[in-house]
C-alpha cells in the first residue's frame, strides 16, 4: 500500500469518527430539549405570560435580549425543534416589526445554512456516490437554475422549511448561493409573520382579537401564498412567450450541409447501444447521439449552445461500433453558432485573453539559428507553469540537435475548439506561413494540443513530440526514485498517437517506475475535464471527468505529458508531468509544488523570453510581423 492510499484511508477513518461524534451530539441536544420539557416552554401561551418582563428587560438591555433570542432561535432552526414559528411571532411582539424582521431574517437564514451544511457534511458524499447516475440531471439542473428553484421554494412555502435545508444539503448547490437566495426568498414571509407577532403583542383582552391591525396581518399571511403562486404562473407564461419569440427570431433558414449530413447519418446509423453514453459525462446527461439528433432542433440557436457542453475529446468515436463521430458534429455545431452571430465572447474571456496574449508581441518570440530547419514549440502552458523544466528540456534537445530553434507562440487551439474557425485559420495560417518562409520543416512540441493542431493544419511542417525524440535520441534517462507505482494518463488529444503513448511509457519505465494501466487509456483515454473549454459553461461536467480519472487511478500517482491535464487533474488526484520527472525530479516529491500558478505564469513566460534572447546561438529573434487577428 503506497503513501497516498494510507493517507486516504486515515482521512476516511478520521472523517467517520467526526461524523459519528457530530450525529451523537445532535441526538443528545434533541434528547435534552424534549426530556427537560423545553418544548412546552416554547408555546404562545407560555411566552405571552412573560411578555411584560421581557419587554422591560429589552428596554434596559436590548443587546442582551437580542443575543438571548438568537441563542434560543438558532438551535431551534438548525435542528428543526418545535417553536420556530412561535419565536418568530415573539420577535415581532418583543422587538417590533422592523427590528424583529431584520433579526429573524438573518437568524433564520444563518440557521438554515448551518442545517444545510450539516446535511452536506454528514450525508452528501454517501448519497451522491450511491445515486450518482440518477443525480446527474438534478445536479446539472441545479447548476443552471438552482437559485431560481430555491427562490421559488422559499417564496412559496409548499415544502417544509427544514426539508428544503436538508435536501439542498445533499445537492451540489453552493452554500453561498443557498444563503443569499434563502435570505431574499424568505424575507417577505418573515415580514408578514413578524408583523403578525407585533399585532398579537398589542392584544390585552379577547375583544382586541378582531382589531383591524391583527385581522389585516392574518389576511396578508393567508393571501401571500395565493398571490405568489399567481405571480409564478404569470412569470412562467411570460417566459414561455419570450422563449417562443427568441426561438422565432434566432431560427436561421437552414443548417450547413456538413451539419445536416452528420445529423442524418447519426440518426440512421446510431444503434443506441449505449457504449458512448456509459463512458461520457455529457452524453449520460443528454442521451444517445441518435436521441440528440432526433429530439434537438439545431435550427434554433438556443439548442446549438448545447454543443459547448461537449469536451470534444473523441472518446465517443473511439468506442462507437458504427464508427460515428459525434464530437465532430458538436464542433461543426459550434462553428454554426459562431457563424450565426450567437457566440458570446464574454463567457470565454479568460481563455481568449490567454490565447491573444500568447501570440502578442509581449510574449511571442522566435530564435532561429542560421541553418535551422527544426524548432521547439513548447506552447503556452508548459513555459508558464514549468519554466525551469522547459529550459532543461530545450538544452537536452540541443545536445542532439545543435541548430535547434525555439518559437514562443500560441497554436490558437482555444479559438479552434470554440468554433471560431475563420479567426483560427487566419491566426494559425500566418504562424505556419512565417515558419515555412524561414526554412522550418520540422516542429517539436511538448503540448499535445499543439501536436494535434500542427498535425491537422500544419501543411508542409512535420510535427513530432519531444517525448519521441528524447526516447530515441537521448537513450535511457536517469532513474527517478520519487514514486514506485504510477498510472500514465494519456491526454485525449493524443488518443490516436500510439507511438507517442508508447514512447512516454518507455520513458516512465526507464525512470525505474512501475506502471499500472487504467481502464481508460490509449485510444480510449478519458478527458481530464479541461477539454473543449466545458468548465466555462458546465463546471460540473468538467469536474465529473476529473473525478472519473481520479477514481480509476486507485490512489496512485498520475503521470501525464500535458501541462493542462496536469494542472486540472492535480486538484483531485496527485499528478506530475513527465518532464518534471525527467529533468527536475526533486520538485515532484510529496509536499513540493513544481508548477507555477496563474497569474504568475505570465511572469514566468516573460522570464523565459528574456533568458532566450540572451542566448548567442539563437541569433535571429522573432520579428513580430503577424497582424493581430
């Protein structure tokens, strides 16, 4: 059993002890509450008998009384003990409508959030694991409309208050969202109840029960759910009308032939065997490719946006017995979305800014020695997250390729995957032409995404990974003693690159590491979660991919050869980059951080550029003559 597994078992064991202790504590508090008869004290009659004394004490020490009220009210709300409604009425009688509303509003929301957090801590992991398949749609729906759904439940109190707290704790709804939505949603009802309590506090004789103020307060409490329901019915009707208008306005005359042909092909040939659905987070939510082709109206731009939830990893094509490629369909749908003018840049502003800076004059550079026909193209992520490793890798390559050049630039894959085909073709085309004009014939890449782009669009440029070159030309690498047993994660963009996969595994073996292959590897590898920029619109899908990979690793260390995969996966499972093991193994030891995090990655890229500019051998620096696309 390795160190990671021991730590994991220890963490699980301590977590079980804490949860058991917490449950026993809750049971103990509830037992004391009922056995001591406290529930009889929280009645309207009992509290009414002490009203005068409490009001006098409040006049003398308002903060003391308010604090005492909170000390009583919070446990009642958190544990759903009898008396919550009575205490809300008492707050109105004691503090007045305005102060009572503020106090009860914050106290009830804080109590509800604590109850939600307790439910989440004690039961969510168990429920999510046991019913993961059934809860996928629930989690996705809550991610999209969870705030509106919770607001409706709070505003229209059909489901008991405590049940909402418990059930929401079992979901993936963020606690911060739960808090502020509950605060707003419960505020109108809180005001009505506290106001009713204020009116009740003014009654001194039975005859005053029919006072206008009290009758009005009670009438408002009765009318509130009816009015709220009517408003929701009106809102839904308005929303449907708006969606129908939007659908009519956004509907293009026809789909491109490439998309129509693919939809028809999938509809005719997909056998709905379920192989792709079983392996894909996206399809397990939306259904088989045939179901999507038949049921979705992609002439409506609203449906086209679904394409941005697919990671474009290609696993569906790899497992399809009919050799269909739904990923290609979703890429073409993205291009259609852009062509229709529906693409929202602001949603992807971070990754697009990252791409733009990568090919800007500030960060882009090229050093090409005389007689150079081969360059090292490290991409954007590796130099930023692992600047020292990139330098070591370049120096190692130059020992066998003395006239090796270096080009710092971006392959523009983000725009490619987002469907911005015209922009991508212009930007990458200019880069390719520039390299060709300077006599470059071969490009060595460390980034799998760069590899895929150059392989598919780099006509006239042979592309090869550094992992193949190092393995073939450098021979056996130094033994790495950091870990004993590892799993190799193949990036999805290298799904068809069998030679690269074998080269990386030979490197791992030469480092003295034992490998355990995972279920999804090679051609059937999983996406790390970063693919297709899904995290910008469906972070739950992205996280689900990463969790699947973490589960398959069985607690072992992951070794990968994609800096993006490494950065994304190490959030859920220990992950190291193969180049760190090769050149800076000391940074991969437990407790060490080998990667630089954003925004400091930009600083590292500038440092690398500055360092390379001082290299005498790199005699010709890049002339920035590419137009900004």
